């Protein structure tokens, strides 16, 4: 295989990759991942520095340090529960952010028109296209009354 063919394929690959990487969705995703990673630090700090000590007031110590020993192994279930709390808080916050962004995006847009009602077959009650003469489910002939 000649060397020029390999270079040609590499240029084509690089051009395809550039077209992919510079698409709006990929850049938005990258920004979202970076903001999510930074926000995860805030959530972890909230859980470690505020929620865990608060829960520790009721458990009698550092919540993250709660553990038990079995067969010579130490299981730190407090740290696991803290991670679960981090996840749940992060999931709720992301849900609320997405919900708020969706609402903001819809401001100023006209409401979508309601879809035209789909007539139903009088025999099997399946939805039938308005111009159909037979039901696709039961194949019954459908009589249409045309008003013009």
C-alpha cells in the first residue's frame, strides 16, 4: 500500500473527526459534563461538610466513619451512604435544572396546536386515519359522511 493512501485516509479521518467534534451537540455535551463535574464538588462538599455532620449528631460521631468488621474486613457503610446521598442530591438538582431550562426555553414560543382527533372504528374502537375506508385492525368497511 503506498504511503500517500495512508496519509489520504488520515486526512479524511481528521476532517470527519473535526466535523463531529465541532457539532453543536458535542460542544454542549462537553460543557455540560464540565459543569456537572464542577457541580459534583459542590454537592460532595454539602454532603461531607453539612449533611454528614448533621446526621452524625444523631449517630454519635462522624457519619462517614460508621463501619463494622466481619471476618477481618472493615465495611465503611457510612461512606457508602454518603455516596448514595451525593447521588440522590445530584439527581434531584439536575432534574430541577433541566425542568427550569425546559420552562425557560418554552417562554415566548406559541403553544403547539392540539392534534386533530383521530376517528375511531365503530366496531373495534381502533384509531383510523381520517381518509381511510377500512379499519386497519378489523378490516371493517367504514362509512364516511362527507359534508361539503
